[in-house]
C-alpha cells in the first residue's frame, strides 16, 4: 500500500464511536497503521491507545495490561527502529 502524500498531503480517516473526538494527541504511522495516543476532548485528558488500520479502514482500542498511563495532551511520540518512545 502506498500513500500518495505528494498528490494530497491530507489523509482523511473516518470517525466512528470507537475513537473519541480529541485534539492535542499524538499520531504516528507505522506498518500501514496509525497509532493515536492521548489527547484532550475539552473536558479531560485521555490515556487510551487506538490503532487505525489503513488496509481494513477500521479503528481498534488497545486493551492495556498492567498500570494504565495517566491521561495527557500536547505530548510527542517517536519511533526509532523497533523502540517506541
């Protein structure tokens, strides 16, 4: 799958009830998936991780095992090889 950013720099991803409408979140593109974490909905900071499959065109909320991170917004995310920060 190729994403023709040179033709259209905007990638529109459909909204559904699986992923809340938030701002100030981080999103990274890795292996044909968008990973969305955190954000702010106008009332609270979120701490959920969602994955959007560009091939299946669907959102999935990732189940956290162990202690959940605190909600946050205005943060950054980076991928370095297989190490995610």
